[in-house]
C-alpha cells in the first residue's frame, strides 16, 4: 500500500513538474503555446530518451486516465450554467468551430503537399549529384 502511494506521488510530481517546466520555458521565450502540449512533448522526449522511466509515472497516469470523466465535470457544469448564452450565440460558435476546422484541414494538406514536394526535389538533387 505504501509503495503504491509512493509510486502515485512520484508520478504525479513528475507530471506536474513537466507542466511547470513548460510554463517557465514559454514565459522565458515569450511564445503563446499551451503549456500542457509542450509538457507532453517534453515528457514524451524524456520517455523516449530514457531520462524518465515509464514505471515512474505509470501509477499516476493510470489514475488520471481512469478518472478523466471527473475532470470534465467543471466543463459540463459551465455548459449548463451558460446554456442561454451559448444558445444565443450558437450560430457564430458553430461557424467558428467548423470554419477553423476546415481551415486547419486545408492548411495541413497544403503543408504536407509542400513538404513532400520539397522532399522529392531534395531527393532528386541528391540522386542527380551522386
């Protein structure tokens, strides 16, 4: 039981530390980026390189995943509390959601096409010079 509590505490401290490190990095470099995403990227890099062992965060991660619904309750309560405001502005909200989603799909496709074209050009030049 004590080992499980220790494992949970260690994992939770590591996860929180990655979040706060990402907050500090973003404040230092003055970039608007979600610290949670940067924290996950840093955590993934630490796991891949072996700096952090999976066992160290496993207990806390499993607990967080198993209780994910509990963390959505404030969001759901906010939807209920502001239901009339959301309904009054439903059309603009939906337009923003759908237009930005479509825009991101198009931009991602264009970026991938551009990147693959550059890669093909690079490979042709490389093969031509060899």
